[in-house]
């Protein structure tokens, strides 16, 4: 069996609501958005800035409605208001249809960009 690392979840244009370097690491994401995207508490995520060059990997944990917060050392690379792409991958030997969600300025789901919705 050969495993491939395939995109399973993507949050496009998430907006940082706070950056707290005094917390011990990770990214806090609205629990409802995590559920919709299929991202689990403690899951490894890639975080890419849209408006500058910062790129990190950390783990996600669920938080209150509308929140996307950078914690620990990652908070030094991002600022409140920055737009992000947050991506999670899975190791699998099967085809994956990723869940891709476009978020608005208040981290609300604006549109489902998943391939089954875009192509259908």
C-alpha cells in the first residue's frame, strides 16, 4: 500500500481575531467552522498568510463563534486582521474530496467551494 498526503480541509480567507504570544502554541478556530470543514481538535494544520509571506504548521483547537486566534510563537508571525488559508491533509490510499470553505470578514462561512459544489 502507498499512502498519499491529500488535502482534506481548507479554510480560505479566515481572518485573525487575536494574536497572543503568551499562550503555549496553536491556532484557535471557531468550533462550528472546524466541524463543517472536518478539522479535529489537536489536528495538524498548515497556516499560510494571504497578504504576506508567513507560513507555519501548528495544531488546531476549537473556540467560540467567529474566533480565529494565533497563539504562542506563531503570534509573532501574524497580526489581528490578517487573512489566512488554513489547510489540513490526510494520509490515505483512497481518493479524497476536500472540504473547502470560503470565509467572510467575520469568519462566517460565505460559500462552500468544495469540488462537488463548484463543479455541480
